[in-house]
C-alpha cells in the first residue's frame, strides 16, 4: 500500500471515546500530576485534535476531576472490591494493607496529595475528592463490619477504627511522596499494628497473612 494513502480513522462510539479520554487523563495524572491534565496534553496523548477533547469536556476542570476519580476508583476496586472473592474478612484486610505499602501504591498516594492540594482552589475537584474519600471509608468500614459480624474482629466503633487506619495510611503515603526510604520497619508496619490493636487481633496476625504470596504483598 502506498504511504501516500492516509489511514482511515475509525469513528468511535461517544461513550467509548469519552472513556478513552478519561483513561488517558488518569494515566497522565498518575505519572505527571493533575496539573499536566490539559486539553492539549490529552489530545497529544491520543493523537487527536484538542477540539475533540473539548467537545467531550468543554471545561478542563471537569476532565481533571474525572481523571482523579477514575484513578482513585480503579485503586479502591483493586484493594477492596465491592464483590470480593472467597476468603475471611481478616484475610481481605491483610491483603488490603499489603497492597497499600510499597512502590506499587506510591503513585496513587502522590495523586491523592496532589488532588487534595489542588482541590483548595478547584471546586469540581474538591467535590470529587470528598466523594472518593466517602467511597474509601465506606468500603473499608464495610469490610471491618463484616469481620465484627463474623466474630473475627472486635471494636466498639467501626468508623473510628476505619478512620484510624486510613489516617495512618495517609501519613505513610505523604512520607512516600518525599522519597524517604529509610523508615524503620515498625513505622512501615504501623497500619498493620493499629489495625491489629484496634480490632482485637493477635499482634502480627495481619502482618503474617500479608507476607504470604496469596495476599499480594508488595513489601
């Protein structure tokens, strides 16, 4: 075929095209930061004209918010799926904590820091950050409540325990953002320690489960 013959572009379904734009924006947000999510940048990423991006997202603020939501939703769906595979609440909690430590989780930790900072000035993003925080609380508290009902966990207040774990994870994520690789093991494992203590588990119970291959721990 002659190189002078232009390749015919496939016209995509609007829903598929929109999803493609959001996915590309989420990838840019994770690797470069939400500030880099612009109509021109995403157009370059998809090899289309900026006008196509603005057709679906007249306001770049909406695209930034959706990019963050897409990345955050993908992360929580991987960490605590709404429909979980067979296994005990203890095993699922250990798996969750294992996957929120190490390099694999650092990118999304940085994204959350980025989003919370920018949300001070961007209302649409601020609403999305609040929405995603509710999702994280709801998913983790639901898992903890399941453990209480199954007799595996003991806590007087599932919400307080949920917030304690999430606050520790936020703190560790903030530390990962500055690249501190010299944290003592006791600090790295702090979320496990808090969860075990607040849920009436034997010290090390979650850590031992997290270190098994089935838990998917990353370090």
